[in-house]
């Protein structure tokens, strides 16, 4: 568990760059105190006297060398030595990112780390605006490394004797105060480092500026940047010339706090609205059915029957899938045998790579499961009922294998239990982890009636119908409590979903699984949007065309378009690959849903950019071309192709439009994760590394895709997943 926070005023270090002589005594003292080995390095011309190049798992403090033009200095050049280390933000983004509170801020300032709670997700490395945290890539249990402001020195008990002589109370206090300061401060011989309360250090900094205005830039770096830091800088050279990033005063965690703070009320509101919508549309559907029966003109769509796919399993195509699955299995073994650093090309510059991209794309396009559940059951589109089972099976397989990728991507997956033991304040990773995990159980419960009914487990099927509402109520209530740690929120959620479960309880074997559908839509709304919340902490890295404070909404809206479009493509693949009739009328109806989802997404996203004055320059430069391709080819063009019913009824047009929509959303996630991000490497940003996925990374990703396709085919051959081909009247 996280150690108790130390009480007292905020402690701070003032770094006077103008006084630093570059002796590196602080760098050596830091290594000695933290017992870190030296690094094998080479002197690089572009770095001058700086060595090593960046912060690392072995180097928490680094003296960076800078030369700037100054005609008043000999040779017209002025040297500056900048101490680089964690700035210990007052509102640290790394702490906000951490899903297990392994990183935590003590009340007196230091941002500390507890490896026992760390799952190795490395979200903190991307969230840190100063690029400080590093990972032990050469270890099979790679923990996070960073300066802790020597918090462990501050908690040492005061000595009672020195050289065998008892110390007086004053002497003991003086000795303890001397030892309690950070090792770097204690080692500095040039008065470049001072340590005390933040108020004292700010007063000292402003006094030095006032006393010698010609010597210092009139700015204390860290006083207000991103809400303020516990490490403050004075400089004779403008900070931007020394590589210091220019940030505003608003802390990045404000964005995630706002987004995740909306989750509990959003869950309650979405659940209540879905319940009301279901009651309305069910009543309307019943009225239509009654009117049809009274007039003896049946306008319903008839009972949909399902059948088992009657074809052999081990086809040449499936043998290829088996080989790819074997490749993936070998890669998965290699991942854990070689360790994260030994099996991937991830680094301190690229702590996230192919697997995170893979997960974000896969989760987005697998949204068809919740979208179809909502459309079929909540909005009573029973003409699309025949697509429900295949959509749910696709979603169940996709999300199950996403969790496999996530486990492979964790540096310390055996600490995953920490997600249940800790309560981070506003971590998007925590929300996504729990929401996806609970959603997988909902998908499983949605699909279980298929094998239960086929293999004769009627009592189990009856129990599932009877109790799924209770499970949904318990699961969603647990989720809200974990997100808020607020008993009132949890009770309100239990009342709302419990009431819906009672009203819509199963009364016969024909009861619809409406509570599972409501849970599927509600939880998917939360985790699809919170995947966007992951990147709210990175406005300094993600290009303006993609970063927005309302990214969560854009992620959710785009997932509906991608998910419904993939349902169309899967059904077309089934029809072509397994020589089944293509029911174009039904797929055209899904295409209409894709059209409206895509239209709402594009209007919202472009409208948001216009409101934030980001639209005028969005198409300029190399990233402007990428943005144009994403919006026009992946958005506007499929929108045009899906706009008319006559075009949607053409299989070739519907296929192209759906493919463009899926690729457009997938490309959006690619841009967010990799292509539109600026990866500067670790502080002081002198030697960023390159990245291309390793064979193991490709192997696991490709193997899981192959497993999804293979197991879908296996499921269709063992259970009635596919609907029997039959004419379906227009809706």
C-alpha cells in the first residue's frame, strides 16, 4: 500500500543556473544515495560536455550543457549548466495517470513511487510534461525510476550519538536537518542549490532577481507553470534557450479530472435514458403489432431462425490462421521469457507502441457489439435481430483478446491485483481497466444463451434470464463506487439500475435481455470515451488537430461509426467466404445507422475545432495532409456514399463506404497514438530514440487477429450464430 504522506509545509529546491559551475557533484551524490550504477556512455559532439545524454533508470539527476550566443562574453558564447531532474509538480500529471497510486504525491511536495503497487503500464512516462520517469527496460520486472526529492532522507530518525558521544537535543536537530536535505543540495559547492519551504525558496528567488536585475531573467520557472512545482529555477539566460518547455498555468490533470468526474452522473443518466427509451419503443412496437393483428395484415418481420454453418473447419485458409496463431503463441512465450525490454523495441522515448495502437483500434472497431445491442433491443429494430449474435461474438472475442494484449504490454502484470486495492483520484487508465473488464462479462452473458439453448442447458438459460438484471445492477454499482468512492453515488446507481431490472424482469422465456443491452451500451459509452481521456494529459505532445478537451466525446461518437461499419464488412465477408446469400436490405439499414453516426461525429469534431479556433490551420503542413486524409477519405467520402438509400442498396458501394469509415477511424487512432505525437525522449530531450515494432510485437498482434477469425468460424460451426437466409421487409 502507499506509504502515509508526510505532514508539513511544501518543501522545495531552488536551482540557480547562473551559479552552477557544472562540477556534477549533485549528479554523483544522487547516484551514490540511490545506489545507481554508472552508465557506459560516449561523448557526443552535439551534447558538448554533457554526459550521459538523458535521464534514465540509472540517472535521476543530470547536468545538461548549453552554449548560447552572447556578444558581451568572451568569444561571443555563454555557457550554462542546467540541473535536470523531476520538478515534483504540485498537481503531478504522472500521479493523475497512475491507475494504482504507485506514484503518489506526499503532502510536503515529493512525488514518490511504490513498486509494490505498480503494474508497469508506463502511462506516467507519457503523461509527465517534463519527460522525467524512465523504465528499467533490461529487467524482467521493469519498475519506474525517477527522482524522489530524497524523501527517504527526510523520514530518517534523528541521531542520538555521534562518534560515540551523546548529542544534545539542539545538536541532534541540527544534524537531522542537515541530513534531511536532498543529497544533491548537500553536495553542491557553489550555492547553486538551496532547500527549504516553497515560500522561503520563492522569496529567495525573487530577492536575488531584485538584488541583481541585470544578472537574472525576471522569471522563476516552476512558480506557476502547470500549477506550480516543488523545484524552482533561476537563470541568466531565457529559459526557452535552455530547452525549457513553455507551458501555461493550468495543470494537465484538470482535463482528466473534469472528464472522469462526469462518469458517475453520466452512467446514471445514460442508464435511465436507455430504460425510458426502451419502454417507449417497446410500447410503440407493441401498438404496431396489435394494429397489424387487428387488420389481419402482418407487418412484423417474422421470427428469425439461426443455423450452424455447414462447412469443414480445416480449410486452407484456416490452416494459415492456425500457423499465425502458433506464431502468436510463440511470440507471447518470448515476451515473458525475454522480458518487456528484451522482446520489444519500446524505449524511454516510445514507452507505448504497437500494442496500445492495436488495442485502441480494435476496441473502436469492435463497438458494433454494443451498438447493435442498443439498436436491436433498446430501439426495437427487430429487423436487424439476425445480426445480433455475430456482432456479440465478434465483440466477445475482440475484447477478450484485447485483455491478452494489455497483459503482455504490462511490465508488472502480476501486480494487476493492485487495481482492486487502490483508489486513484482521476486516472483514465483505472476507469478503462475496470470498465473493459466488466464489459467483457456483459458480452459473455449476452452470448451464453446461444450455447445454453443449443446444448440443452435450459435451467442455466432460465437462471440467466432471471438474474442478469441483478448482475447488471451489482456490476454497474461496483463500477460507480470504484470510480467515485462515493456511497451516495453508488446507492443512486443501485436504485436506478435496480428499478430498471425490476420493471423489465423476465416473466417468460421470450423475455428480452434488455438489462444486458443497457449495461453494454452504458459501459461501452464510458470506456470508449475514456480511451480518449487517456490522451487529455498530453496536450504538449499531441498535435492540435487531434487533441481537444472533448476528445472523450469524439472517441465515443467515432466508435459507433466504426463499429456499425465493421458489422457490415463482417457480414459481407461471411456471405462471400462461406457462400451465403447477402441480405443487402438488412445491411443497408445498418449503413444508414453508420451514416448518421458518422455525420454526428464529423459535425461534432469539426465544430469543436472551429469553436477552439483550430480549424483554419488544421490542413497546413505534413500533419495537415494526414488530417485531410482522415477527415475527407475516412469521413466525408463514406458519408456521401451512404447518404442515399439507392447507393446503400448497392453492395459494392456499401462495402467501399464501410471500409473507408473503418479505416478512417482506425487512422484517427493511429494518429493519436503515434503519427501526430511529438516524442522528444527523456529530459533534457537531447537524444530521442526511434521505434519500429519488433517481431514479437507483430507476432502477438497478428496471432490474436488470426485467433479471433478462427474462433469466430469455429463458433459458427458449433453453434447457431448465423441467421438463416430469408427475405426481410424494409423497416
